C-alpha cells in the first residue's frame, strides 16, 4: 500500500493578495498614463528643485508658448510639441505632465494673457 500524499497547505487568502497586488498595479499604471503629456498641446511643467526661471527659459527656447502659471508653486503651463519641449525642460529639472483644463485652470489660449 502506497501512502497518500497530502496536499501542500497554502496560506489563507493568498489569491486575495494576488488580486489586490494586480489591482494596485493597474491603478498605478492608469494614473501614470493619465498624467503623461500629450504629443502636442498644453503641458504642466513642475520644477523639481528651485524656481521656474530655468524651466521657462528652456521651454521657450524649445518653441513652447507660455499659457500661464500652474496650480503648484513654481509650475507653469505651456503649449507646444512634447518631442521638442520635454528633453530641454527635463534637463533643466522639471517634471512634465498633462496640462489639462481641470488641473491647470481655464484655457487661456488666444486670450493674450501672459505670465507676470
């Protein structure tokens, strides 16, 4: 007579931890995608250290148009092409995110408003 092998005990609710981990990854991924800057349009430039002077200079030098101040201290909203703006402002020490109307205030394109 061959002894029966007993099943390997599994931790209780192991599947729950797996589902929660996968859900967290999906939520974080969607959050990152929703904040990624568009190929062309308005973008929020957030300085990671110091003021926004170098960032504004880098953005303008890359062909960006200033739309106004951003909702965070030192941040600015610009409009332009991501492929031209992003390398310069990241090198200047900025985080580039989506600059949509809900996060950056009313759309001022064409209104003649400039940064003071």
